[in-house]
């Protein structure tokens, strides 16, 4: 018997996921939920969905097994806690929370409820992450000594439009969230490959100089001067990592990483990826192997197509994606963010059905997010080295020891 799922928030990003939940063979019903009655009616009509409700409060009282939270960033943590306390499984768009208090409450809610929680971190399923996990588990890196991750996304690449859509006439007040409050695209790739997490961080920030002066507004809710932030991490395995999150940068945009081991390394630039070995015997060009293609990207009439398709992330799947693990009902359906969307939905639904801890569980979500929160505090203090709280591993075997769609 399938699960019943409610989708809270039916904006542009939800368009990527509604059809996937609809077509998954283990989902028997989808309910749409949004505070905007006009938007809700339009999306129900677009996807042929009859069941709807006007608020998360109402959705939590309905006969649904799980709730997918695809709302504004600052709402994710409290809304996930609310749904978990109502006895629902939770899928949440990133970030999982925006404060240490919120992530602590989220972990406690998962542990107390016994429900499934999965953060929708797309980078976990990027071809480079899957490729490097395979290499790491085979011992090909040797010991990882240093890693780099970055998410470069200038505001001119659709982000003004996102804020105006989300916040209306007050959008300028919500502009300029600290970049390191959203580090998960970068950190997740490294953490998911090596299993190591940051124990200490030092953060530094670039004070914004853009002529729109939005970061410096007196009524800005974030009180954050930095448009670009970088953190240096001491990792639990003895390695080091550098994470950069830039929102004002002369770059076409990328989510990328590099991993350097004692025996071999993975390197990535704008136009290619390489695997190299210490003995110089191997210098393998991975560009074609890791390129996403074939499955259509997000629908052209979706707001997400207008916002992010130009950065190259909304492609189908690569040769390293284990598409044989996906349900046949997904064939031909849109995918996005380098082949991640279909795997995100399938792994979450499978976890709800089987009760198995999913990849990107709440303890991993904390390890993706918390270093950035602490590093932003460090940057405000001039880069002082600070300890990173850790919320531990899931009960029993770690998710990395269990099969999942991108393992």
C-alpha cells in the first residue's frame, strides 16, 4: 500500500517535484497546500490534482503520511518540526534550518517522533559526488588530505526574481542572507564522500560593494555585510577543507568540488573534470562520463527554468547515475539539478515505505549546515577559529552503509 503525501508550498520549485511524487508507484495520493489561494488553484489545475488545503496547520491534521516542505528558506526548520510533531514523515528543501537552535530542535523532533526526515540536498546526487564516493569506497584516493567546495551564484542570475516572487513589495528587507547560511550544496559533496565532518572552522567575508547597497539597508532582516564568504574547516578525519559561497562574483555559476588524496585526486573546473594519480600514470578526462543529458530538464513553463536553467544544472542524468534503481514510471519525466530530482523523490518515498534511514537524514543535514552557521559567526569576529557542534550519527547503522539510489 502506498503513502499519501502533502506538498506544502507550490511555487516554482515545487513544479519540479509534483509530477515525480504523482507518478511514483508507492505514492497513492498527493495533496497540494499553499497560503496563496490563486496559486494553489492554478497548480491543482495544472497537475490535475483534486485534493488541496490552505495551510500547513490544516495539512498536519489531514490523512497524509508525509509532508514535503518546499517553502521559503527561513520557514523550513520550524515547519519541519511542526510536521514531525504531528506524526508526519518530512521531506524538506534546503536549507534545513537557519540557526543552531532550529537545527537542534529539528534533530530532537526526529529522534522523539521516530519519523523519517530527509533533506532535499541535490549535490549528494551530482555525478561528481557519486563518482568520488565510488572511488573513495574502493580506496583509490588513499587518505583524503584536502578538499574544496564552492557554490558561485551571482544575484543577477535569477536571484532578484526569486526574492521578488517570495516576498513581494518587502523583498529588499530579505535580501542578502549570509552566504554561509546556505553552504549545503558545497559541504554535502565532501561530507557524503569521505564521511568526515567539520570540527572547527574559521570564516572570512567580503563586505558587499554593489551599487544597489541592499546589504547595507538599515531594515535588512539579516544584518549581514558579506556578499561572499569562505570558511576553512578542520575535518574529523584529520583533513582540511575550504568552502566558498559567493553571491557577487564575475562567474557563470557553478557547484563544484575538488578532493586530494595521498594516492589520487579529483579536480574540477568550469569546463571539465579530471581524475589523476600520484604516479602520473593516469590522467583521466571525466567530462563526457559525468555530463548530464538524455532525460529532459525541468519543464520550460516552470519558473525554475527561467531562474536557473542557464547555469547548466538542469540536465537529465549521467552515465554514473544508477537509473536502473528508479521506478519505470519516471522514464521521460523531467529531472533537474544534475540528475538529482528523481533520486531525491525515490529515496524519500522508499524510506517512508520501508522505514529505512534515508541518505541525507537529519544528522547529515546538520553536518552540511552547522559549519556554515558557525563560520559566519567567525567571519563577524574577524576569522577566529571556532568549534563546530556535532549532533552525531543516526541510530544503528549509518545510511552510507545501506543501499540507496545514488550509493
